[in-house]
């Protein structure tokens, strides 16, 4: 087994999928790192609650975030088939989950404070990380080829995380 460390990034640069090198402060890497952080935040939220019908989608979301990250890393030149890319149907799936959750919740009349039971608090943290990931990808979109489907997906995902946090608190 090879070691996890390569020492290749010790100078502040890293290898890119095309075989080049780039700064670890590069906007693309910042977006990818934030998407990775989002997947971990969702994993933490899932670890803090028991499996339920409405949270099951978050495992799919974690898988989609890996696909999304690969698309961003490829800089718009991916020849990946549609099931390995983020498409508008992925956003529709999030919208359906949002609608299903909202049907179980009282109408939102005021701003809410992020918090509540640990799983809900973790979902709120994931929501804020998702918003940051969205901002990083929007910045990247301004200078690179990033699919609009990715931007839509991240925007809707933060909405889903908000609604799921409310639902987890409501059920608690």
C-alpha cells in the first residue's frame, strides 16, 4: 500500500486532472474544497439523527456532490455521460423533496434561529456551507465553463437543507 502523503503539495501547489499544477488558492480548488466541506457537513448531520424517509435524499445528495465536484474539476470539458453530470432533473428531485417536507410543516411566518436539536443545527451549518459553495461556484462561473445546472442544484440544495432542519426540529 502506498502512503497517503506524496509531499507534492508542500509548496502550495497541487496537481490538476489534466496533469498540470495549480495554486492551492486557485478559485476552482476553493470551490472544490467547499463542496467537499459541504458533503462532510451533510454526513455529520446524517450521523446525528436516525434514518428517516425525508433524510434519505441526503445520501443521494452526497453522491451528487462527488459528481458535481468532478464536473467542476474537469473545467467544462468532461465527456461524462448524463448520469455522471448534474442535470436539471437533479434539481427537480430536490424541489420534490422540498415540497414533500413543506407539506408536513406549519407555514413559516417569522425568521428562525439556526439551531434546535443537534441534527437540525448540523443541517443549518450544512446550509450555510452550501451557500458558500454556491458563491464560490458563481465566482468560478464568471471566469470558466460551469454548467448552469450546477448553480441551480446548489441553490435548491440550500433550500432543502433549510426545510429539512425545520422538519427535524418539528419532529423533535
